[in-house]
C-alpha cells in the first residue's frame, strides 16, 4: 500500500495530501482480498459439501455456538433476519438444521446429526484454507496482521456507530 502521499501544493493545496485512487484505499483492498478468499471458499464448499458460502457460515456458527435464536444467528452472521430465515429454512429442509422451542416462545436453532457431520468436514476444510493463507506469512507477520485486524475492527465499529448517530 502506498499510503497517502504528501504534496507541496497543487490540487490538494499546501501541506495537504493527494487523495488516493480507489485501488489504494484500505477498505477497497481489504474487500478485494476478502472477496477473493470468499469466492475460492465458496467453490470448494459447493464442490465438496454442496453448501453455499452463506450456508457454510450458518452451519459454522451453529457448530460453534448452538443453540442460537434466529435473531442472534443473523447478528453473528451479519445478515438481516429475513436473509437468515431463508437460509435456515433451506438448511432445515435439507436436514442439516433443526428448530426447537425455547423459553419465552423463542425458537432455538441447532445442527442435526447430519449437520454436525457436515460441520466437521467444513471446519476441517476451512482450517486447511486458513493454514494455507497464513503459510505465506512469517510468524511475526501473522502477529502483526492479527493485531492490525483487531485495531481496524475497533475503529470500524466506532466509525459505524458515529455514522448511525
């Protein structure tokens, strides 16, 4: 990443920085990398497990934290409730997710035995992919990346909150 380049005048004015082009903006670069990672994951998960990327994320969240309500699952997956409801309906129909009555008329979602088996294969594949991505980084670079992503997430949430107000 080139970062912002200082200028001595011109369109940006004295002491101001030249605006970055879109391909140099951090959010664009992160989004591009995340999309490439997601596209390759989607292809593998569809080929090996016959699930979409959204279905994989739903199965993975339920495999790690079940039972969850639809609302909580949607929040954890960063989807709106309607999208998650459609995803869950497909997974219930396929016998991977089950609905059970919870307290105060809530519905608890969890994996079926078949869903838990799919989760094991999917999480192993996801960990293999994770290891492959991290293999190109030194241990120090991995630590720096982890720290940077943590800091960026904090700032992103703060900016999101400020924009919502």
